[in-house]
C-alpha cells in the first residue's frame, strides 16, 4: 500500500482517474454494436458472415481514427483532444438514437462508433504523462484498464435493449458520456511531457522497425481483446443457445478478467520487463484460443477458457505499453496511437474470421486456430527483436533503464533501426 501511495504521489492522480474514466466510457460506446449484436441480428435476419462484418466495422473505423486523434493531441493538447472527441461521440449517439432503421444504417453507425475507439493513445498518454519512467507501466495499466468499458456495455446494453429497444441504448449512452466529459473538464491537467515537433518527427515511428513490431504484437493482444469482446455475445448466443442477456453476462466474466489483469500486466512489466511478460502472454494466448475452439460443446469449460485467454490478453496490453514510453519517451501519444491503430485492425479480423468459418466450414474452430497461429508467429518475432532492444533502449527483459529520455522524442538509437 505504501508503494502505491508513493506511485500516486509521483504523478497527478486526478488526471490519471479522468483518463481512466474517459477511456472506460469511450470503450463501452465502441463495443455497443457487439454487445447488442444478437438483438440487431434478429431484427434484420443477418447471416453469420453479416454478423461478423457488422461487429468488425466499429473496430476497423476506430483503428483508422486513432492516429489522426493522436496527431491532433500533439497540437491542441491531450485534454482538449479528449474533450473534442467526447463531444463528437455524443453527437454520433444522438444520430443512432434518432435515425437507425436498417442494416445499412447500422453499418454507418458502426463507423460513427469508431470515433470512440480513437481514444486509446490519448487516454494512456494523458494518464501517464505526469509519471516518471519507472512508474509509467503501472500508470498506463491503470488508464488502459478503461477497456473495462466492455464490461459496462455487455452487462447493461442487453437488458436495456430488451426493455426499451436497442436504438434507445444509443441515446442513453450519449447521456452517460456527460460524466467523463465533466470529470475531464474539472480534474484533468495537461502533462508537461510534450515538445513542439515537426510532423515528420511526430510520425517517425511509422518508418521504424520497432513501431511495426509493436503494432503486429498488438494485433494479437489488443486486437484479440476487442475482437473477441465484440464477438462473444454472438458466439455464446448462437453456439450454446443462451438468452441474449445471459450471453452478455458470460461475456462480462471474460472481459472483466482482461481489464483487471491489464493493470497487473503493467505492474509486473515494470519489474520483470515487458519483453518477458509478452513472451508468456503469447504462449498462453495461443494455447487458450485453440482450447476454446475445441471446447465448443461445453459452456462452462468454454467460459473458463475465455477468462484465461482474456487475462493473458489484458496482461499483454499492459506489458506492451510499458515498453512504448521507453522507446518513444517524448512522443508517446503519437506512437501509441499508431501502434493502437494497426493493432486494433486485428480486432476486425476475429469477427470476420469467425463468421466466415461458421458460414462456410460449419464450425467456429478455424477462426480460433487462425488467431492462435498468428500469436505463435508474433512470439517468434518478439524473441528475435528483443536481442537488439535490450542492447539499445531497454534493460534485460524489457525493464526501464536509468535514463530513458532522448532528443526529438526518439529512442537512443532510432537512426540505427529504421
């Protein structure tokens, strides 16, 4: 407890809380269509492939919107960028409440929900910006635990949709966004860890091997989290015949594990290193995904395996973003947004792979298997890259070095790894 108090005193706790709340509510909005997918699918008589595509649209849209928001945050500040984004989200949810009446409208709404998915890089950078390097992993883990917004969506959206209609849920969500907006205005303060840089300097991580390596690993850890979290209500409902509300509750059990363990992942990574933590995460993810695909006849076993899988993915998200501020100490928001953008694209892979596997091969197994194989591939890549990482900008295993700052927002040897 004393250690946690020391951690809080080392930064600005109100800003960290505001960042968590902002990300939490944005994440809930982002996955609304996934949480209500059984209702929407029933309303429009969708096929398995159409369900998968509908669920993937907000994920893909959010991925593409992350990097522009990160750039905006560099120019107007992360707090102001967050307020602009939340204002747009409330307008988008008003559109959903007033105008949705067809499958095409749902797809258009999915694009608008993607605005909420853009919050990731800004939320984590804003929340951790006041904290020193040795505590950034935990700070990012706490801010990133806002992906627990998935829990809010799958727990509350189905019963509200059943009671008042799924379109009404958009309107209620818009009203709820007023809370994080107010907290951000009152309590958050712009961190001092920002420099005025050229656009070329801002996007330099796009031209480095490290940036793409992080992004590909994040396809597994975060892409797996958001993709599975969005698809599980449909999977539980279709595979096991549970009610729409029960499907949301079962999904909540799994996603809650991932959200809680994200903080633990950041904390462990500060001590044993993000590289070591990610290695274990990728092994556990691939094994649990294969077992989930093979356990399709048992609801209890499947639920427990999903809880294990989400715990691994959550820890992996915390571990990866313990490494990001070490590699890009002065441009964490943009680097995080770029990595988050590519990583979130992986979330669009899972719903589509599951839907196509079910429709054309008669089973969801091959969707699970494809993502498990991807996890193993990323593990091999990580082990090759870590040799150079621990010689340049990180200690053995991926821990923070005594000095991490570097001119121009780059790691100390950026020029050697482009």
